[in-house]
């Protein structure tokens, strides 16, 4: 990975440092900078164009072109060579610029005298904020060192343009000041709730606040310290995980180790620092260089390696000044985490006392991070375009998880309106709390079972606040996902018995391990799959690795000694799978009886209905099971062949479509005939309008995320099931894409609160 130095001549940087540290108006300093660059690079011209509102590049300073063209010469993004450099965010190196098809002649500049041109974008936070150009009369090709030098200098210009004084300056106010202005993004609600807090970037990007250092020796020391810390953390990771990780993961860590000790990479960083850059700027320059190479390389193996190097640069940055010490488990203030996307386990890494909301650039409602967040009562707003680029760590944020709105650095009047909404929400919560002790039934007196979903012991702490009848789905995989190694049987037993203790006799349904798909365990060896949602997951893993399932069932049987145990298997696609899994359970029950005469007082074994194929074996299945529960998230995914985690299509079909309602009616009817208890525990069981429809189809048992108990119960108390049933059943036969509007109108006409 060794290569040429990514630095600029030391003398030039020292002079630039002088200008940056000096006083004077920003425009004067920019003039001085272009003069210095021209002189140093032996160029007749050096010009700086900055982006104005409306994507227009305006000449702000020049050495060599006619002075009266400053603030006169303007090019649209994509127009001329300057516009082309900005549009593609990459340098151009031309020995004969005027023969280039993109050349746009501007007579006011007098540039017809110059043939060769080297230009580079001025970048800030990944966005082009201007273009820096040098020109020469002779036809010459600039060397790679010169290209790199100009790129380094462009970083200095970016710093000047973005510095506080420049933003205050009227000339620059519409160019680079965006990062401090209020900004509003509309996304989608993935988990309900309102929150305020300070932004924390889940993966901090390299932020270069200062490009030039005043003391290279001191900077070199900072770099050395950060590199040593990085190397030991990578080495330690490798040793600690050697026995736990799969071969693929180990390979990645080995590659990290190789790069972390790579002499070429380190030398490049040291040279950049020695030339006068800060460590941050040096890392950024080396990273930019890696990224530029990545763009050119098509070989997937090499690209992979370069992307590891890119990642390593991010990690190194985290080690600067002990920054890796930022401890997700001990947040210091109310925090709103901003991420492109994240896994459920990563969410659980954060300190629950201070984690107030999560903002994602991607994400869907059915993704597991959203499910876990709902269980924890943490609002999540997803599909927020460009939030990674617009938010900065420390920004104050209002997260509106009712309407899918995110307000970055909000103005005072917006804050006041938001606090009013928060008070109203609190009032609504108080109203729901008042419903808690009312019986769970419909307006016409039909009894309902309203359960909550859970997955960790902390969820269960608040169980009794919700007025739930029990836990309808306990996702046991969460305990596995939050750890770096497989929990032992004793640890699993402790969790399950803790849950049963806290429930104090109220029913709880444990679901056996449902991993795979988008719920990966780092310590479980799996081969990469092309379609993980259709792959090796849930009960398929349990049956192929019976030791894993057996140890979990052993823990459940032990935990429930002398008490009732209810458990179900996920992703059952055919009856034989259920029978096989149940046989393993029976052996564990026998074992417990033989060992200490113990075992649960009663065992109820059920299955999730998530794979459509099982619906065609329902009569056979229902003869074997004690109950079934519909996992509508996966059922919907497989029914419509639509990836639940893919925002492009996850909303393409409606849960309130006549076809899905017909399927749900068919399942209910089969269960009614077989007299087998049935429930719904997917996301739709927590949405009032959907629950109203399900009640009309015969469903009486719902398990939902705890914060939806209030709205669902309020709806049920206002709903007359006798009237809903004929209406909803008639809708199953219509041809519409969705019957949501009809159901909403029905609710309105019958004063049902949805
Ligand atoms: C479901 O698929 O609806 C379900 C409840 O399981 P999970 O969301 O955990 O896959
Ligand atoms: Mg599922």
C-alpha cells in the first residue's frame, strides 16, 4: 500500500499556516492564499470558485486572471471545466484545456492565454463547496505530486471558507454555512414517540476542523499514540475473538491487523503530518487517496481490501486523543443517535438512561432495530435523507416520532411548538394510564387478551405498568444478540426464570431462538447467503444444530420448574418440523423428570405462523399444537414476496389488503374449527385500525409493543365487534389494492377511536 506522499510542499503549508493564523478579512486572506499557491506551484494562474445558492460557482479570488472578473464570472454546476470538476467531485489534469469539449470560454477572464489546467474540488463534509484551479501558459501535464499538493491545499481553503468568521461574512453566507443552520427532514416513523437531545453520530466521520498544525513534532506524537492504540486494540480483538469468530470474520480481522501494521500506510500518514498537516487532515488525505483508488479498481478482492483500509482510517481517527473512550454505555447527556442503519445489537449497546431517539437514513418498520426500539420505548425515525451529511455530533435535535419529522438545530419557535406537542403526548399517555384498570374488552363486551412483546429483562421491569394480560411473544434471541459469545444454559435459565418471577403467574410465551436473516450472531458460523431472509434461519438452524435448540429448551424447562411453561417455534414451514422440534422438547422434559422429578407443572407448545406453506397444512398442524401465533411481519414478507427490510418495496403492499385479510380469515376459521387458541404477535397487532379489522375476522388475542397498549385498548373499548364483523368480512372479497380507506371511514362513522 505504499505510494507517493499525500502532502503539499512543507514551505507552502507553513506559509498558508501563517495566513490562516493571521487576522484580516476572509476575502483578503483568500487572495493571499491564491497568490501563494500560484507562486509555489509555478503557475501563472490560481483561482478559487465557491458555490453560491442555486448551485452556481462564482469566482471569488484569482491570481493571474483579470481582477474585474472576480464575482462576475459564474458557472452552473456541470458547466465548463470548473463546473465539471464540481459536478463529479474529482480533479481534472489537462495539458490543453481549451481543446476539452467541456471548456466554456469566459472573455472577461482573459484565460485564453493559458493552456494547461489543474483543478480540484474543495470539499467539506463530503460536499463540494468550491473548486480550486491552477493554470499555465505552456502545455504541460501536472505531476501526481502536484495534483496531491493542490488537493491538500483545497482542504485548507475549505477550512477557511467554513470557519466561523467566513460564515458570518455576507459574501460566504450562502455557501458553506449550512452545517449551523436549522434543517428539517421528513422521514418515516419506525418507532413512536417524541424526544429531544444532542446528536451522536453512530459512526463518527472524520472531521477536519484544523488542517494545518503549528507543531509537527507534537502532531507526530499524537499520530504515534493513536497508531499504537489502534494496533493494540486490533491485536487484542484478534486474540480475544480467536476462538469465537467464524473463519470469515477472522479473515477480516487478520486483514485489519495486516493494515494496522502496514509500513507504507503508516509512512504516508507520517509524511503528511511532517509536511505540516494535523493528524486529522493527514488521515483525511490518506483516506481520500484510498477512496480515489477504490473508484478506479474493479477487482472485487482488491476493492474489499481497500475498503478495509478506509475503515481502518475511521478507526484510527477514533483513537485520537483517547476518543475511542467515548463510551456508548455511559452517555453524558440526552442523546439522539444518528446512523445510516444499525443492527438491533448495536442499539442495545447504548446507555438506556440517556438514549432518547434514533434517526436513520435507511431502516424500515419491520427491521429488527425498529422492533427492539419499540420494545424499549425509544422513538425511531427512518428513511431520513442525507441526515448523515447534515447532522453533526452535538447538534440539538427534535425527533418527532409521531409525524416522522426531524428538526436539526431548530429555531426557538419550533422548539416551543415541539414542547407543546410533548405536553399533549404526556396528557394522552395519562389518559391511557387511566384505562389500565378497565377490563380488556370491546364496547359490546367481547373479552380480549391484550399482551405485550418483550425480549429482555429490562422490558419486563415495567410489565405491570401497562395493564397487559401477559407476554404474548418473548423474543429470546435478544439475549443472544447483545453478547459477544453464546449465553450458557445457566445464563439462559436465569433470564427465563427471572421473567417468570416478574410476571408473577401471568402467562408468558417464550419463542425459541429466531436468528439468521437480518439477526446475525457474530459467533455463529454461517456462510454468506444470497437471500438471507429465505435462508438458514430460525427453526432451520435449531433443527440443523440440535445442541443449540436442546440447550435452550433445557434452560426453559429448568426455569419453569413447578410452573406453567408456554413456548413456540419460529418459521415452521411444515408439520414435520414442528414434530421434530417437539420431540427434542419432550426429551428435555423427560430428562428433567428423571433427574429431579421436577419439570414444569404444565407445558403448552405452539408455533408461529409466518411461512405461507404451513397454512395449507393447518388441519394437520392444529391437531399437534396447543396454540398458534401469527408473525405477521414475516408472513406478509413471504406472502407478498416483499423484503421487509428493504425501504424501496417494504410499503408496496398494504397489510389491509383484501388478499392478506382473506388469508388471516382462513387461518382464524381453521383455528376456530379445531378449537385451537390463536393470536397475532407481529407489528399489526399494535396498530389500532389493523386490530379493528382483525377483531372483525375473529381475532381476540393480540401481542404488541408496550407503548401501543393504550391506543389499541382505547380503540377496543370504543368498538362494537358485532357491527365490525360483517363489514370486514365483506371487504375480503373486493378487488382493491387496500381497504384502509373503507375501514377508516367505518371507524369514523361508528365513533371508533383509531
Ligand atoms: C413476525 O415475523 O411477525 C414476528 C413477530 O417475528 P419477528 O418480527 O421477530 O421476525
Ligand atoms: Mg418473524
